[in-house]
C-alpha cells in the first residue's frame, strides 16, 4: 500500500474517503509527499489518527493548507509536538479557530515563536487560556490582540503577566478590561503605562483601584485623563495623590466630576488652580468644608463665580478672610445668601469695599446686621443705593449724620414711623429740604415740640400739606415764630382745627393776610379768637367769620370787633349778632350797622337795641327794621323816646 500511496496524484489523494484516511498506517503517512499533504481537505485531516498525525514532521505540518488545518480536532491539537508547531506558518496560525487555540497546552504555546503568537487572530484569541501564556508570550502580543481579550481573560492575568504588558498594549485596553484591575494590579503599571491608558478605558477603573495608583501613578495621569475621571474616581483619590496634580490637571476636572471632590484633601495649590466654573460647581456642603487656608487662596475670579448657597455657608470669621477685592467681586445674587451673622463679621475695610450695586442688593435683614462702623464706611452713593424694600431693616441709631444726609427723599419716605422716631437731634438736623419734602404724616407725627424746632425755615416750608397734618398739637406749639412764618399758605390751608387751636398768638401774628384767609372753614372751629391780632381778624374772609361759633365770636375783644369790615359783618349769623351788647354794637360804624343781614338782625337782643345811640339807630335800614320782631321793635321805640 505504501507504494500505492506515494503513486497517487494529488487529486486522487484529495478524494480519498475519511475511512481510508483513518486507516492509513504509519508507513502510509510517511509516504505522503508535501504536495499530497497540501491537497488534503479539512475533513481528511480531521480523519487522521493521532498516531498518523504524529508521523508528520515540521515540513509536513507546513504543507497543510490553512483551510485544511481548520479540521484539526482537539485530540489532534493536544498531541502536536513543539517541532510540529514550529512548522506552522503565520498564515496557518492565523487560520486557527478559537477552540483549537484553546486546546493548546502551556508547553505548546511556549514553543510558539513571537511571529506565530502575533499571528493568532482576534477571533481565535477568545479561546486563549491566558494562564498558559508566559510573560514573554504576553509581551509579544500586539495591542489589538490584548484588546480582544475578554474582561474575564484579562482579569485572569497574573501579576507577572500584568507587569509584562507594554505601554502600547495598555493603550489599547478597554474600560471593561481596566475595570478588572484591583489596587494591587494597577500598582504594577509603570508611569508610562498609566499615562498610556485611554480616557475611555480609564473610566472603568474602580475607586479601589484608583486608590492603588499611588502618588507616582496619580502624577503620571495626563491632563486629558484627569478630565475624564468620574466623580466616584475623584472621590477615591487621596490628598497625597491630589497633591501631585498640576494646575492644568486641577483645571481639567469636569464640572460633573467635581461633585466627587473631597475638598478637605485639597492643598491650597489645588484650590488656587480650580477655575471659577469648577468652584461654582461645588455643592454648598463641599464649599462649607473648605478650611481657612483654602478660603484665603481663593482668587477674585473664583469668588466672582460663587453662588448664594455657597456664600451662605460662610460665617463671620470666614468672610473676614476675603480681601477687599474679593468682597467687591461677589455677585449681587451671591451676596444675598450671606447671613446676618456673617455680614456682621465684615471688617470696616470690607464694608467699604462693597460696591454700590452690591449695597443695592442687600436685604432688610442684612442691612439690620450692619454695625455703625460698617455703615460709616458707606459712601453717599452706597447709602443712596439702599433699596426701598431693604430700608426697613436700617437701624437709625447706627447711622452717622453723613449717612442720613445721603439718603434720598424716597428712602426717607420709606422709613417706618418707628424708625423715624429713633432719629437723634443731630440726625434730624442733618435732614435736607428735599428729604423733608418726602416725609409722611405718620413720620411727622413722631416729632415733638423740641424736634420740630430743629427744622430750618426752608425745611418747614418743604413739608407737604398732607404730612403737616400729622404734626401733633404739642409740636405745633413748639414751632418758633420764624417757623410759623415759614408755613406756606397751602400748608396753613391744610391745618386741622386742633392744630389751629394749638397756635400761639405769637405764631398767628406772623401769619400773612393770605395765610389767615387760607384757614379752612372746618379748621376755623379750632381758632382761639383771643390769640388773634386785629390784623388777623381783618384778614378773615366773610365765610370764615360766618363759620365762627357764637362762643368764638363772643370772645372777640373791642379792638377785634372794631377791626371787622362791612363785608365780614354782612356775613354774620343771628347767633353771632346775638352775642353783641350795646357797647359792642356801638363799635360798629353806621355802614357796618347797615351791612348786618336781615336774617342776622333777628339775633339783636332787646338790651342791645335799647342801648343804641341815635346815630347807630338811624343807621338801621327800613328793611332791617321790618325784619325785627315785636319785642325788638318795642325796644327800638323805647330807645327813640330817650333821644
């Protein structure tokens, strides 16, 4: 049969049945030439007995086609000698299936040279039992082969094998593969290998493994890698590791990851390297954990990005660490978060550093917390910037006269009557005419007779008629004659009856005829006629005189009665006329007697008529006489008999 086998053509060989192939003896196998072996199919190869296959030398193995080699069974694979394997071309190795590669023993894999190892296909690599690989084998794997290892395979690599990995191989690792590394294994990577891990792959590194990087591994991380770290990974870094980060590394930490940063682990250099966006991304809890040293190194730019929640964590000691430039850099919105206690901790220099815009944003609670020395540091523009809403928190006992003078009329008008009442004499004196013009009746109502005297004549004149209505009778009495004289006709017109009643003769004497004429009909009821000068009386309009009660009218002195004009007398009521006796009627001129109205003459008392002299009696018109009642007529007749 030996002679027959060697005589068969390649085609004949390729058509032999698997049974025939399986029945070939050792001698038959030995008789096969290279060309005949090349013609064998994968099924024929699979049909060879292990004994028959063992007869193949390295040249015979080289002759097997790549396709036919795929027919090698597990049993056949396992009996291959190192010399037979040595005959495998790279193309043949590349054609092996994963199941065939899986069947190779440690010794067989060890006999493969580097070119053969590199030739194992990506699909076949899945069958590789990495435990069978020597460190040399591992070292020669190309990056695509290493990348093709499953996470299970990669996780099974020994410490020695991990150590054998090159930077190029490491660069191709997946996140799943890197995720299998523990703190001990990651420590086996050189700094170059750490730096070679892709950003995506590094994302798979567990927090435990991150801690295993050590300071050297942490320092080896590139800025790009740091930028890809997750919040969990960042949280796992130690203070020692973070201390190795360059300013570029710190600035590269993403806003998303910053949430994992434990600020207590950061050096002042780390803090200083963070961008304003990163600082702004810190939670209020993170920001509140910052030490005094860390707060001190914050830059103006970083401070400018703080949120109200972050600023709200600062206490009086911490806010004092901020420089004047940093205080001025805090946004209006953020400053709104500063607690009253913290605000009280501002140095006078820091209070002075607040911008007008910042002051405008202060709340009433914050404003209430400011001390007198802090407020004294405010410029006139700062004071003028305080909002109407916040002005309610202003404690006037803390304000300097300069502070008060700087307030706008709208701000002064917004003060509660309680606030206004706490103003000192010096503060009241510091008020300007413009400020006084904006006062309310409630505010004016808090002034006493001493405080109203502190107002200049210009300021008195500036009080609105409505506001002046709030001035108490006691305070009215406290007006100097100069202040009374300063009252405008409009102000006088707005006085109430109780205010008019409180005016002194000295004050009324300063009133112009227009002022007197301006007293309202309602207010005239409060007028004490005994305090009026004859000039005052002469200035009263007929309507005002008519509005006087009979009691008021009866209190008029002879001089005042004499000062009455015909026009005023023409408006007298019967009740008013009824208070006049013969002597008082005698003070009237004949024209004034004639001017008494027909309704009013009904008020003449019989005694007054009987006491009239002939001149005044003769001044009564026929119409007036006809308006008299019987008793009055009889009194007139009786008077005539005496002339």
